C-alpha cells in the first residue's frame, strides 16, 4: 500500500479533484459487540503467540501484513493464521465499522491486519495509493491491541487546511515530474520522501486503546509506522477505502497488489 512516484499515472487534470479533509477522526470504544471483541481478541492472541515463538528462534522479527481481502485480488486460499470463517467475519466487521464512519458511497479497497513487533525502526513517511488518479484512499484503523507512544502510527500535523492543500499540490506536481522524466524507482522514491519529511511540519502520534477506531486520509496525509521502542507488539485491523464513484475506482485501474503478492505466502 505504500505509494511511490515511479509508476505514477496521475495527470495534471487531477490537481483539482476533491481531496479528503486532512483531519484525523478518533472514536473511542468503536468495537462494542461481544462477538466482535471475541473475534478480534482471538486473532490477536494467536498472532501474539506466533510472534513470541518467532522471537524465540530469530534475532529480529520484521513487521508484517496479513491480507484478508483485496480489490480485484480475490483469493479463497487458506491463510496462515486466520481461518476462512474468521476471514469472512473480519470482512463483515470491516463493512459494519466503516458504515458507522462514512454514510455516503464508499468502496473497500483492502482489508489487512498490521503486525508491528518491537525493536523495529520507523518507516519512511509515505502516502497510500497516491499514484491512482482520483482514488484518494482513506484508512480506518481499528486497534486490536493498544497503540502506545512507543509503538503507533505517526502522521504529519498540518497547521491548516491550506498548508495541507499546498503540500498535496507539490506532491502531485512531483508525481507528474517523475513520471514525465521516467525516473528510476530509487530516485523517484527519494524525491517523494524528501518532500514529505519537511523539518517545518509537526507530527502527531495516533494513540489508541484496544477497540478504538481512527479514520486517517492516508493518500493525502503523510504517515508512517513509528519506531517500536518497547517490548509490546501492536496489532491493527486496517481498512482501506475510497469515496470515489464506482466508475472512478474502475477508471483508476486499482488492484490490491499486496493481496496478489500474498497468495504464494499464505496471505502474509
């Protein structure tokens, strides 16, 4: 889901497409039904046990994604750590939780579980799926375990809506320049990261208790997985979606490449 500039297909006509607000919306105790809590707890406990086993035989455990569902990347193959019944229930839960946040038309693009073990460095700042014109992905994060100051998602804290819009126009222009110049991937990626990691922009940490929800406009708000300093593994249900029309999503040619790639690795 991390977007790079190298394969961007955006054109200048999309500079004026309506972008989501750069604001983050936090909702406490979003998951309230006992059955939903049991589902998320059961999966998170199983994943934590698996991470603990890996830590016993490996010197370092990398962050991973467990792919539950992806747009234009359907798969009925069993997952390594989530049953097919749990997979269906997670997708149903994702649809219900998202409907409480977004009452207008929306389309799910990807559902995955994020696993962030301790002792890992921070990601580079990035935007999700930005190279798809007019898609403007947003993400609903649901905490399956707490997100703490020492292991969480961080995002840029723009001073104003205008600053956010000015930033996104610069990003859009850099996407265009990279595409037109046919920059190789390393150079294109470095150009985008340098623009995002501006010293003049403040950041904030998204701190969540278990079962809290947080809506983040991840295609327009730079964000990253924080450095993980303590001994706790963070597990999050990640629901990517777009409020673009079905025709616009179709026209963007979006495919959840992570889901396609995970078919040969039991969804991980």
